[in-house]
C-alpha cells in the first residue's frame, strides 16, 4: 500500500511542484550541457530530472485537457476572450506594436553606438512594422471587423505601399549579410531555442493568414500579413545564425554568402509580391464598391 502511495505521489505531484520542476529542470539541463561534460554525474542527474519532469507532465495531459475545457466554459474572461475576435486582434496588435517599437529603439541605439548601417537598416525595418501596426490598431480600437470596408481597404492598400518601402531596408540587410559577411554567432543551445521560436512564429503566421480570411476584413488580413513579413525576416536571421554557428568551420564563406543571398532574394520577392497583391486587390475592390454604389444611386 505504501508503494502505491509513493508511486502515485511521484507520478501525480502537486501542481506547484510540477510548475517548479519546469524552470529548474530546464536550467539544470542547459547548464549541464553548456558548462559540464556529458559524462559527468551531474549531467546524468540533469537528464534524469528532465525525463522525470517530462513524464509527470505527459501523465497529466488528459487532466489538463479537461481542465482547459472546463475553464473555457465556466470562466467569463476566458469566454469573452474566445468569443471576442476584436479583443484578441487589439491585444495582438498592441503587444506586437510595443515589441516592435522596443526592438527598433534598441537597434537604433546600437546603430548610433557602433556607427553601423546594419543596425540602422534593422531599426528601419522594425519601425516600419510598428508604424503599420499602429495604423491598424487605431482603426480596430474604434470599429468592428467589416464595419467600414472602404476605410479598411484604404488601410490595407497603405500597408501594401509600406511593404514596398520596407523592402528597401530588407534589401540593405541582405546586402550587409552577403557583401560584408554580416552574420550572427550564438551558442548552440541559444540557436536551437531561436529555431524553435522562429518555426513556431512562422507556422502561426501561416495558419492565421488563412484563419482570419473568414472575417472578410482587410484590416485583419493586413495585420496577419505583417506577422508573416516579420516571420520571414526571422527565418533569414535564423539561417544566418545557424550557418555561422553550426557550419562556421565546414562551410566556406562563398557558399554561405550564396545561400544567404538566395534566401534573402526569395524573401524579398515574397514581400514585394504580397505588397503588390494588397495594392491591386484593394484598388480592385474599392473600384467595385464605387461602381456598385453608383449603380444603386442611378436605380
């Protein structure tokens, strides 16, 4: 009987213990892999602790799923969050705008401090993203999706023009990567974490671009296009980091430059194509709306 209690206590610890295990096991594992050899007893202990943490969380997955389902139904704030698309969009735009502005200011400071056009181009790119998000959030804060399609189409078209201008900053970044071999070098663990975040952000951006089309809101579509552009540049930065971190000795500089140049060119073409599509579609729909209004007035 005592063994049953002990096994249950080990497999189903208190939620507070589970939450504590996550940062402790992660930090212990990372420290062991970075600063201690793989044959050390401390490293082996960190592996065991990480395996235990993963096990107890996996065992609790059915319970967590039931808890989240109950929480979504019974909690009024959760219900409002799930039912109010406008609220989610505003929170997303405000959060992204704040992060964009903070990161742009940081890159601008680095540009002034180091006297580097690389950081200036990075600052210009993220300032452009922040301006577009501010432009959109001013509308979504006052209006619902689809409430004023002509006004939304104007903002959709304006974002397309900003994308074209923003592509100049992206071209400068690619030029610095290729011509001056301006790349990033991080520790392997940091690079893997960057890769996980970048692929997650890119996947979410792609899913949301399709998901938010059902609202028939040009403003919502523009906000998701901004997320896609940011994810594309994150992919380019990640590629530069991975080539430098993992292929620094095996890969020659020319091969690295060719790969970065091709990737940067593809991303630049994608952003230009996205901008042209936004401009053309908005002009076409605005012309169609004017024709419809005119024909209704004549009748």
